[in-house]
């Protein structure tokens, strides 16, 4: 229980860059580019400093720190609204039914339509956890603490939340979906296009991509096979999103064909299950696994960790002393808890 989630700071740049280089590509929200990451940190600092409790164009960037070693083990992000500065493009998978009277046959075709239907949604993304920590259980802390932050600052987020999962990429860093569709209209590799998007946004897609619907039957078999499928490393993340109430609603990423998962913000399970409680007393940490994710603080003072929590009656709790020290709280303070 030595992992603490906190807002990112300027000094975290090199740790972010190290993690960005470890993603293997296709990770638009965490590009291996120092200037872009530095800009993200500056934007996040301004977002955390904004005092108006209203929906804006904010980016909240968080760091998962091992407080025993000081090593940064993970990161995640929340965008208050997408499609504000640049349109947020997706492909919507649809179907058209046509009937030939002469042949007495009905034909059903699947189509991809370029759209900006998801503009205005909040987005959770940019989640990365060091491979050595993925068996420790802190992935839940990294992912779900974002929802506790959203709950505590609800006016700053939209009524709909999306999560884009990275699509299938081969060992050489190529995307079958890109090669089968968008790559035919751009003189760019998938990696080059993805890096350009991370730095400059989606506008070049609007400038160069065809606007008419595309029949999926015209795509390569490889492109059709991966459409709407997450990268193999993202399958646990997809299951975690589904457990929170997110669902695939036939929107896919325009670059790699990965699925976009959607949920009503107020119906996200962690947001629904969370409670604000008072700390009655502290206890000595036992060998038992943590029972709750616990958070406290507003904006730049937000902190979260895994903790052992016991009911103390009258809506109060007993919190293990080690977690209290991480969160910098004491008996009498109020924290937010959500069951693990």
C-alpha cells in the first residue's frame, strides 16, 4: 500500500517520457515527444489551478508514485471535453439494407461513416502502468481513481464519458486497420500519422479523408478482422471498463480501428458506489489486502491510494495509519471511499 496517485508536476516530465517510450506505439495521449509532454504538463497545471466549477477545456494528468522508492510507476489522464479545439473524429459502424425486386434478394452492407458524434464528451485515457506493476493490483487504483476525481468535481465534466482503447498493432508497429483504410489516402505510415496526430490534432484527417461512407467489404480481410478489437494488451482494460458500465456502441478510432467505449458519467459504477465518510480513528495495517480506494483533496491537492477500511458506526470509518499518512489525513477528516 505504498502507491499514491497524485496530480502530475513539471518534475515528472522525464518519467512521463520514459513511460511514453515504453508504450510500443499507437498511444496518442502519451506520445514519446518531450515538447508535447511538456505542453500537457503546462495545460494540466492550468486546469488544476482553474477555480471556476464549470465545464471547460481541461486536461487533468495524474501520476502513480511508489512512495517507498520514489519511482513513477504509471500515469492516466482525464479530458473534460473532447472536440473543443479540434473536432473529435470517429468512424461510426452502421448498416444499410437494400432490396432488389428483380432478384428477389435483400442485401445488408456494413459501412463506416466519418463523424464527430462524440464531440463534447469527457474522456478518460492516457493510462499506462509499468509492466512490473501489472500484477500488483494497482491498475485498479490508477484507472478508478479518475472516477473519484470526476465525482468530486462533477460540474467540470460532461454527462457522457468515453474511453478509447488502442487497436491492434503488429510487432513491427503497423496497424492493419490503417493500412487497409486511411493509409490509402495518406502518404504516411501509421506510426508517422499517429505521432503527427498526437502533436497537431485530427484536422489533417478532415482535410484529406473522404467524407462519404465506406463499405467495409472493400477493406482488406486483415482490416476487417481488427475493427472494433482492442490491442491484446488492452483486453484487461476493456474488461475493467465494462465492469464500470462502459459499452461499445459501434464507434472506432480512425487510425487503428480500436473500440470507443461509452458510459453515462453518473452511472459509472465507481461514481455510483463511492461514499463520503468521516475518519473516526486509525488502525495498524494488517496483512489483509486493501478493501477500498480512498481519495481526498480538491484539484491540485487530490490524492488517492488503496487502503484498509473498516466501518466504525454512524457513517464513520477506521482507516489504516499507513494510508492516512499517504493521504495526509487524520481522524475527523472526510475522505471518499469506493470498494475495491
